[in-house]
């Protein structure tokens, strides 16, 4: 998105893909950079829905509202430069992101929401189903930091825009 190119905190802002972003997804798809999937789930945000349609044009895309990105509150759609003089932002950075976003979503609540949504989706299918989730970086990081074996830290699985991970989920152990 344009906001991504400008390093903005992009959560609840329902911004579409920019032409460069759409072009990147199309090129990566043409190069075989995305796995096939029988079932596709997406965040309700238009940037994810557009990405899902570009990667899986023939899929019946299902939407799970709780796979949406975090509400960054007062930081929403601002970048580091715009926030550098904000006392709340400095306090949040100094806390290593453990403080709630002022006027936004609590980080623990966000992570729990994403993890529960992930489980609602994957529990619908057997082990052989190929399910793609087209979601936000924060959503992926929330899921991996809870379910990955061996455990990973929240920031260990921060994907680049338009990228993700291929993994297997074991429903018995609830581990990736």
C-alpha cells in the first residue's frame, strides 16, 4: 500500500494496494512464488482481499473479521518521523511495544484475537487440506509466536510485504 511505502502504521485504515504493490504480487505469482490452495481465507481489509484475488483468482475467498490487523490508535497511519516527538510514542517504543496503543488496541488482546481466529479457521479442515490465509504481518506474527514449535518470539516471523510462510499445522498438538 502507499502507507507501507511510507513506513506508516497501517492497521484499521482500509487502504487498497498501490500499483507497485499489485505489480509485485502479480510478478511473484507469475514466477511461482505462492503455493496453491484449495481453500482461501482473508482478513476483511481490502489490501488483503485484493492480494488474495490476485494470487487465487478462481478461489471462493472466505473472510474472517478477526484476522484483521491491529488498531494502532493514535499512531494509526503515521510514521516514525511524524511520531518522533510524541511522548506516548517514545514511551511505547521504550517499552519494546508492550504498552497498549494509546486510543487503540491492547497488544495482548490483538494477539489473542488473531490466534483464536486462526484456530477457528484451521479447525474446520482435516490435515490434508491446503488452506491459504491472506493476512497482515502482525496477524502472522501473533499466530507463529503462539503455535510455532519450537517457539518463536513475536518479531521472529515478521514477513516482508507480499510474503509469508508455508507450514503444517498439527490439530492434536495445536503446533505449527
